[in-house]
C-alpha cells in the first residue's frame, strides 16, 4: 500500500512529488528494500512508527519528570533500539529476491531477538547502574550483547550493503586480536566477554551515538518530512523560479537555489537530487545545457545541503556532541563556508550560461514573486519557529527540533490544500521519517562499535601519533591525508558514517597540530560530503546522471569542476578560523572579503568565461589571482598584505582588460 500523496491541480511532470518521481527517489536511496506489508503486519508497523515518534517527543520534553517517573536515558535508548531492530527485520527485505509483501519466519525470529536485546537494556539498566555492575561481566549480557552486535550488522547490510559491515567487523576483529598486528598497532588483546560488555552497556559508545539518532536526528527528520509532504517542496520550487527565473541560465540557477533550500529540510544529497532534479534537469537540458552539465549542477547543489544551515546533515549534530558544544554554534560557524560554496557554484552556472547563450525564462513560465511570497508563510513560519528555538531562546537541538515539528502541524492546517487528505499525508511524513531513521540508527549504532574499539584499545591515540609521524609534522600533508581518507571512506558508505570514523581516527591528529577543534571537524565533514561527487563512487553525481541520461563518470568529473571550491575552502578555514566566525569582527570581515574575491576568480578560471570565452593563458592568470587571495588565508590567520594588494591590482587589470576585449556585438554571448 502506497502512502505517497497526490495533489489536485498539479501537472504530473511539473509536480516534484508525483508518483513517478517518488519512485525514482525511492530507488536511489534504497527505500525499495522495504517490504510492502499488508494486513496485521502493516498495522503493527504503523503502530510502531507512531510509537517511536511519540516516545521521542515524550522523552525529549521530559514528560516523565512531570509524571514523577525516573527514566534513565539508556532505558529510552534501549527501547528505541528495540523498536528499530524489530521494524528493520519486519519491514526490510533480506535480499532482492525476497518477497516484498511476506515476512519469512526467520525474520520474525530476528525481529523478536532485536526486541529482546533492546528491552533488556530498558528493563535492567537501572538495576545494573545502581548496583555498580555495569563493568561486571555477566552471562546474559555477553549472550545478548553478542546477538545484538550481529543483529545490528545484519540491519546495516540490509539497508546499506556490505561495505560498512566489513569495516565495522574489521574494527571488532582488531579489538579481539590486537596481538596479531605489527608495529605500534600491536597491543594486548581485549577478552571477548569484556569487549562485548563494553559495546553493549557502556554509555559513552554505542548508546551515546544511538542516542543521537533517538533524540536529535528523529525530531529534525520528522520536521523536514512534515514540511516536505505538506507542500513545502512545491513552495521551494515556486520560490526558486520566482527569484532567479528571469536571469540567464535560469534552469541551472533554479537548481542551485532549490537544492540549497531543500537542503535545509532534508540534508541528504541523493534525496535532494531526485526531488529537485526531477524538474530542474529536464529543464536545463531543454534550455541547452549538456546532459552531463545538467546532472553535475544538480549533484553539486544538492550535496551542499548537508553544509547549509539552519538544518544541516546528521553529522553536524554529531560534531556538536563530539565537541561538547551546542548545535547552534556549529550551524553559525557553517554559514560563511556554505555561502561561499553556493556563490562559487552560482558564478560558474552564470558564466556557463553566458558562454552558451542561455537566457532567462519568459514571464508566463515562472510564478509571480508577489504571489509566491504571499504563500510563503506556510514554509517560512515553521522555519522561523525552528530558528527561534535554536538561536534566540537557545534550546538544545533535540527540544528545538521536536517543538518545531509539533508546532508546524497546526500551522500547515491553515492551508485549505493541506487539510485535504491530512491524515494520509501525515502518515506519509511519519513513514518517510521512520524509514530514514532506521537507516540512521543502524549506522550510528554500528559506528558506536568503532568508537568502543578505538576507546578500549587506544587505537585513536595510536592512529593520531602515526599520522603525525607520516606527515612529518607537515600541516598541509596531514590535511591532505585526512582529506583523502574522508573521501575514500565516503565512497563506500554514507557521509555521516565516514565522518564519524575519520573524526575518531584523524581529528585528534589535527587538533594536536593546534588546529581549532571545530574547524578540524568541519574539515572532515566537508570532505566526507564531497565523496558524493568524487569518482569512482560518486553517489550524488550518479543519481543525477540517472535522471539526465548522461555519462555517470563525465557527470562526476563535471561536478568536481563546478564544486571545486568545496575541495579548497576546508583548507582555508582550518588555517583561518575567522571563516568559521572565530575571531574579531575585523578579522572575520577581512577573511570573508579575501575568500569571496578568490571564489569569484576561481569560478572565472574554471568556467573559462567572463565577458568572452578565454584562452588557457587567461584562465591561468585568473588562477594566479585566485591564489593571491587565498594564499594569505593559509598563514594561520596572518594576512600577507603584499600578496593581497598585488592580487587586487592583478584583479583590476584582468577585469578591465577582459572588458575591453569583450565582443562588440549586442545580444547573448556566442558559444565558446
């Protein structure tokens, strides 16, 4: 049974949420692995979906304290994991050949086993804590802990494939057999019962990361899905057309604006590609863009959604937890880099449009800005509620997310369109939320095993020392190694999991080299995200190529060209923390101006166009000017003013000389 909403009065090809596009979206993000349950199984699934969301709201809002009940956080996390594991084995197929409607008998057993493992934590954790027996090894803990680990690995395999399972298993193997490894990696092995007990009961490892999914990720995903289902997607589309539809290269600019806005409510590259790309990619192709370029623009813009405040990807919440700071601090620090990223994309899109002679859309093909803004309150008011809780009253991320989600529901009911099939749409939002959360919960729980191994063996410290030695105390080389590691890991797993792993192993080395901790973690986050467009496994680019019909590899390389700044800016903000708002006002302004000037010339160099198509030597000069602006930012915050002034002079000369050599003919620029 499908719960995808349908909207009256919208043409099928124009609606971003019609059935065909939704099916494409589902295929890309592997939602098709979910069973299409019927009868009692479906009723049980829906009840558990609703239970998990209500339980989250009750826990985050501390309803238990109002009722005079004491509930340990770990008890709630255990109940959350019990429900998630049960839902995974009830609703996710074991393989492609498995029937989509029937649940095999062994999956019922696995579901009940997952329920037992989670409920054991819920029931026994208070007694174990108060008796001081968390560190004591007991047979039930070893048996259930072992079963729990196997169930989590199987859940990850069903939803994400083998790569992450193999990686986690490798760490577990290392924890058990450290004596078999050479050099500094050779340590005393951890006995199997002790390691299992540490995995299963320690509050600072698996339970900590699972708690992020249970208290922070779930409210924000639910908030985003409510906005998405109740016409938020259509509003973003219309607003993008109304704002930039009149300018040259309008289809590509609509893709950039829409994808950045979609990133505020989804935070996922592949999802953004399939939703916005469903209408922007065909439009870009019909306007004259190549298939590979159209797909690349969408892939790059969608990947930026995970670094775009106020709602970034799940990894941003994990940064806050790792560093013991508020999510608000992380979101504020991400503003300047995110804006620079999208400005760089916008510049290349605009210059490519000028080069190809692609003009704006006629008035009849774009919504009226006044009318669109008049309808915007249904989207802007919920976002304003979220901003109010996060940035003004400064509530914690979990409370801000759940309060915003709860208050958004009455707001959307003011729209007559949203009141149509309200319960059906709300159920769709709940189902979308839970399907995403099951994946997030499995990944974070598995990542918790890696954290546990690194902690109990000291692998994190050993790896950090090893990296510093390999880099020879060279900061640039260490950053390059970290960047390559992030992208390699991100090619086989979600960027969230890649971030967690590299943050455990590499972030301490960066911090030891006296980089700002927040900047070091954001550096890792950026490169984990860029794996979405970096070959050979560029999931975001390949998703866009599936829609555009272009070559997957060419789309990925084109995406790298358009998103080139994302490979550079992390180096800038780790050396100049002013770009993440760590510094005086003058330092922040000066650093932003330098970065913005370099961004403009970087876009000119890689697009090969300003007022005319440029030869290679002119593009090389633009790169030199880019370097003159970026170079002062790579000196740990001390600006090289001579290089800065020289860059300004070269920039002025370049622009004037290009202006004088521009084509004298009127009309759009000729194709290069």
